[in-house]
C-alpha cells in the first residue's frame, strides 16, 4: 500500500471520532445577579441579533391548586397584558416597532419565556420583559377578555377531535396527578377561576431566585451586565423561602385503561396509546431514541409505513417520548376512517409486539443513526436554540458537555441495547388507550380490546 493510501486510510478511520469530538455547544459564562437570578451568557457576534430565554422553576401547571387547571398558563398569558409602566397596547406597539418577539408560557415543571431582537434593542426588550415578570398589573378588563378567549378556545378544542384527543389522553393517563392538569383549562376550572388566584400564583411562584436566564448573541459581557443590572437586577428579592417545587412520582398504568369519547359528528376516529417512558437523565435515552425513530419517529418508520404507505389508512401516524425529571411518557397516535379504527389498532399492536420480540435489523439501526445525526445540527443553529438548550441542560442536570457525547453515544449504541429499550418501553399489557370518534360506528370494532369507559365530548371537562 502506498504512503498516500496509508495516510488516507488512517484519516478515514479517525474521521468519525474527529467529527463527534467537536464541541457541539460552547460553554456559557454564568452570571448571578444580586437578587439571585442566574444568567448563562454566550457572545455570538456573527449577526447583530440577540436571543434570551427564561425558565422559572416551580411555576408550571404541576403546581396549580387542585381544581384550577390552566392557572399557570393563564398567569403567563397575562404578563403581556399590562405592567406598572405600560399598557398591553403599548407593549405590543413597542415590540412591533423593534421588530422584536416576546412570549411567556408554561409547561408542567416550569414557566418559560423568551425574546429575540436586533442587538441595538436588547436594553429596551429586557426592560419590557423584566417589567412583565416583576410588575404585571393583572387588570380586570384584560383578565375578562383573556378568560373569554380561553372559553372560546376550549370550545374550539372540543370541536376538533385531534386537539381534544390530547386533552382526554392526558386526563386518562395522569388522572389526579399534577401532570394531569390541562394547560388551557377545563369548563369547571375556568368557571371557578378568579383574578385573585392569578395574582396569588404570581406572587408565590414568580421569584428571581427561582429564575434562570440564557442570553446568546451579539452583546459584549460588560454591556450585558450593565443592561441586566438596570432591568432584571431591579426585580425585588423574594421574601421568605421559595415554595416547594417537588412533584410526586408519575403514575404507572397497571393493566389497560380504555376510554372511548363519543363525537357523534366525527367521520374519522383518532387514537392515542401511552405507557411509561423514561426520565431525562435515564441512560436508556439514547437506545430509546434510536428505537423510537425506527418504530414511529420518522416518515419511514414502521408505524407510518404500515398505516400510511402500505395500507392507506391515514395521512399521519407517529410515536414519541416526552421526558421530565421524575419520569417520562411514550405515546403513539394516528387517525383513520371510522370503519377502519379496529384494523388500525390491530396493526399498531402487532408492530409493538414485533419490535419487542424481534428488535430491528443492523441495516435499519444504521439508517436510524444516520437520520438522527443528520437531523441534529439544525437543533443548535440559532441563538434562541442555544439559549433554550442551556436552560434545559441546567434544569435537568445533564451538564454542558451533554451534546459533546450524545452523537458518540448514538453511533456506539448496539442492537441488543435497542431491542432492550423496545422490550422495556413499548407497551404490552399495561397502557392507556383513548379513542375519539363516532361511538355508534366504532364501538363494535373496539370491544375486542377490552372494557371501555365511555364519555361524551359534549360533557363538561375532559
């Protein structure tokens, strides 16, 4: 072998290690303000743009009082509806003038927010954002308008089987657990909601010492610190200890829970099937990601191929994992004509059994690895995606080097690990299955799967 070919061979052998050893996400600098708010900062001078993201621990839907589903998201929505210095209209006009974006929302474990703007407008955007968080006015007229909008949204969700399915599934799977709270609210919770409850939730849960922030973009460190001290640094320190931010263990289905939701005017039937997943720090995450990519996580997955491409039963079928600190959820879903829902579920359960018993071929696994690696770069391309990643890595205690070894672990995953992930995580005897459709057309098809709890979509709540 020539010297050139020898060198080329060595280079090709080392290329994968060289690619995967590259730092995927630069380490940020940590800045702590006097009021306890923690900021993670990365300068990126490539373009005159800056993004920031916020995470407020303990202010998510899991911390709502019982019976007040939607309180956390309602509170977050009201932050842009007026502050001690600006009305809702003035906030909207200021954002429009800057061409900036500012949002607030909540998920189960935390409230979140974020904004994007040209670098020159960062001081103004952070001033508005800090005012929204620290001194919202919660005006009665804005509250009533938002409440009316939420009631209308709830009606629209009930009229859309695909959207309603997710809410019914969440209630069926999590039950009375705090993760069973419906973020958009329910008929009962919106009826008993009050402005005083929003103010109380904000006062208790929105604290600088429970807030993390990430700023990425074209701003120098000394300039950012000055801006932060003049904006978020003026958020008063919270009095007393922070409220509890712990969440009970997730429920685990024992046997089958089957729920049929009757929507008499539905021409299609929608299903969601779920079982326990894994926590964010669980080592099974990598083989599980590969397994799910093959089973239902991409267009050419087993589930999509069988239900959509081969059988023509649907235009969409997928599965996914969602992970939190305390556990996770596996969920598969699709829809079809009413008369085909039984066939669709048969195929779905057959594919679950096949994956658990047989696993996947080396060729399929290699394809999934290449797919995941190929899709990965765009997940950290923007300033905003980097800022969001910093907060997730800190909140879930994954470490800033997580992405450095993630792709290496994907490449190194073995077929037997992926088969074990399928055996552990794909439901067999214990699961929750919810179907939304015209009961008179589909009930006979469903009887073979077990005993169903029946609901009417016109009944209050989920």
